[in-house]
């Protein structure tokens, strides 16, 4: 995974692996942030104070989730107050976008962009589907899924045997020795 760096309180913190919970939360935060931005763009001069106040409250809730997410991703090595005092809101938004981009890049390397049934789904819906599959079919507890390293989990779930190739719908296995009939 791409290394993400933040400078907080005069110290530089880096993270190279994130938990599945953090990856899932990053997708949800980005979806919420996009919805808040669309809502803010829809405001006009004729918008009432209640609409403007609701948009501001939504943005503040989203900002709190972003800060909590970043603290968790960096292993709670600094407080939310220290993070917000060290970085501007734009820098925090950029860090969350960088995190989401890293998660999306990992997911796109391992999972198909379009589901087999041809439907479209958001990244958060795909994460929910992954959770559901692991919890029901493999009977994994949600706490273990949350704590797992996201990249390792994807490699496990989407493991492809290097000795097996599928060509035109037929499965071919690489020879592992001299065949018995020889």
C-alpha cells in the first residue's frame, strides 16, 4: 500500500498498512463528504437559514469523522485536537482523499470493478458485500474482519493460484512433475 505521511505537532507520522475497518470507514467518509459538497453546491441565495445551518452541521459532522478516522489510521499516536491544530481543514481533506485513493487502488488491483451480474455499486456497498460474504460464508467474526490488514485480506479473498490458468473457459494446471503415464 502507498505510504501516507502526516506532520503533527512537529513530528512526522507514517502509515503503510491500514485495517479493514479504516478502509471501510474511509469509503463511507468520502461518500458522505461528496454528498455534503453536492448539498452545499445546491444552496442558492434563496436558501433559508435552516437549509444553510443544516449544510454547515453536516460538514462539521463529516469533519469530525475525518479527524477520528485519521487518528485511528495513524494508530492513535496523536489526539484529534493535536491533528486539527497542526493541519488545516484542506490538508485534512487531502489526507483523507489520499487514504481513500490508496484503498481504492488496492481494491481495484484485487477485485473486479464491475460485479459479475453487471450492476453498478459504490465502493462502500462493495465493502459491505465483502463483509457480508466473509461473515456468512467463512463465519468470521466482524471484529476479526475489522482488525485484519486490508491488503492482506484482499490478497486472501481474491487469491489466484499461479499454477492455474483459465483460457477460453477451460482450466489448465501447470505440470508439477513427470506425469504417471510417462
